[in-house]
C-alpha cells in the first residue's frame, strides 16, 4: 500500500469534512479552485488569518482552506501514537472510512519501521472492506457522489478497488493488500481471522477466471482458512470460519470431481465444517452465510458416497452409467433389459451414486451438478414405449446457487418427492414438494416436511439420513 501522498512534506493537514472548498484567496467569497473531501491530504505552506495556505498534490492545485475544517498532523515519530489513537477511533465509524485510512497512512509514515505491527494494516483493510461494501449497495444520488469521492481519496493512498459485473449487478471489492500484510506480520488470532475472511470472500472472485485458475484459487482459499487458530477465537467468529470453510471446501470438491479426481475428502471437510457450526451462537447477520454454506454443501454431498459397482441401483432392471463424451463432457446412459433406454450429456458432474429407481422400474432419479453450488435432479421416465429425461432445477428463474434432490417415491402413484433449497434475488428459500412424475408440476409444497403429510409419510429413509436440508 502506497503512502506517497504523505511523503512530500511533514507539514500536513487532513480534510475532516466533505465538500470543503479550496479557495483562490483567504476569504469565503473567493472562487473555489476545487472541492475537497474527507481524507484528502494537503501540504501546509502558511497561514492567513483563519485560513491555511495549502497545496493539493493529488489535484496539483494551490489555494486556501478554513483551518477549522482540517486537522494539522505531525509526521514525526513522536506523533505516531496520537495518529494511531485517532485511527483506532475511526476504524469502526461508518462513513468515515476515507478519513480513517488517511490517518492510517499518516501513522505508517510517522511511525518507526520497527514499531509497525499488524494493527494499522488490519484497520486499513477493515475500513477498505466496509467502503467497498457500501459501494456495492444501492445509494441515494447525493450519497453516491460522496462515495465516488471517497473512493478517489483512498485510491490516492494506494487502496485499490476492483469492480466485477455479475448478472447486471456491479460488485466493488477491495484487493486485499493490507490483509496480505496482516498475514505476513506477527498478527493476533482475531487479526488473522479478519484477513482470512476478507481474502476468501467468494463474492469477490473474478468471474473471468478460467477453470484451472479458479480451481487453484479455491485451493488457496481453503489453505488460507486452515491457518486460522480457532481455539483463540470467540464462538461467533469460529462460526464464521466454519461457514466459510464449508463453502470453500464444497467448491474444491466440485472442482476435483469435474476433473475426474476424488472429491470425497474435500466434501468431507465441507460437511464437517457445516456440522461444527454452533447454531445457538449464530448472529443475525450470519444467517445468510449459514444458509449459503448449507446450500453449497448440499450441492456436493454425493461426493461422499461411493459409486455402486457396475452402476447398479435399487431396481435390478435399471442402471445408469457415465462415460466421456466430447472433451470435458460426460454422457449419462440409462440401461435396462440389456439395452440403452435413454441418454443425456452434461458439462457438469453426474453423481451416479445418487441414482434411485422407482420400485416398478418406470423412472429413475439422478443428481447432476453442472455448476459450483448448483445441482439439478434428472428424472428418467418411461413414456409409452420410449424413455425421456426431464430436468428439475433448484429454481425456475433467476438462478444463483441451489440444489434440487430426490426425496422419495410415493407408492402406488405416479408421484415423486423432492427437496429444493435455493438463493434467488438475494433470498434463500427451502421447500419440500410433491411432484407429478409426468410433468414435474408441483402438486403440493411446504417449507417443512412435517407440514406436508404425504412427504412426511413417504420420505426416503436414506435421503433423510444424508440430506443437509433438514439441518
């Protein structure tokens, strides 16, 4: 992180209020040369009454500002403790991120190198994260103007932000340089915790990463989270690390399975992390993260199950096999009576261990995961003398993350039970449904199995034992 804005001079003033005019003369009626914002650093060159004569190196403008609307700071080592105290006060003040980062940069300039530990970088990273989060939110026009100015201010101190377009929504992310410095220093358990959470944030992964680069990044995120010492953290912080580990190891499991490798160990780590979460200590703001962890673990849970020998499933007359298609493609075939009944190909992972056949041999359900965090239920069914394949997605529109899974057959009927959990438009929904096999239309549904008598009565025991939807 650069502090070049502060390097030019030791006579420094930091702007403390937004929209401070830089005037051409030391009077309020003088022409405004520029508009300054909190956190801007100015070189002080003299005083004229209630005004300071300053030079703005960022805008390359000279002028005058009201002395009461700035704070003159000393960049000598003796002044470092005072600058650190102000930074500590501002680090948890919403809306004062640019000002806090400016004081952090001033402290790094003033303090002796041997006196600098992980704390200022932890504070700067935390404020940059909060500023990026605010920049990703919908704001009023006036607030957007101030936010854009604050982003320019922190950029002058070397705080870099990146913007990613995801389905028409722009996400602003801090690049994490200060947090990397925290990890390189002798940091406390809580400082490493904050750095690890920030650097492993899945919402700030570049969507343009290739498959190999994304797999490597997921592996790095998992290793980073493993460096956090949970024994020295309070319970709510442990929960956040467990939730992030569950989500990240789920991604690792999917990436390994997609490459044809064994993803069971990674899926096991994900399931263990989810099980380690203490729900009684969950903070309200962590409910969404807990739901996301559950969805992601649910999407890859079949990686834990061994594939049946020769693709055999519950009904001896039906079996599924997966074979390579075009490069990167897997083709799933339904076999019965010694011949191929139906076939469909996917670019994702076909979890053949999930195959469940109807007792009468008229249908078969299979879990297929085309994307990280997104798993569908394929339903092979007999239609007259032929077989067709229908797909039940986690949601019919606005896909984000989610899974749809087979939960049981209803004896004596052409009905199937399914459980779905999805995040759409930022909200999580969980449903337990009775579906028509022929059309996959929902006949009845509920948010809990016990609220749907048919579901509660005929749910598959193996599904109830393995699913994470009942967590």
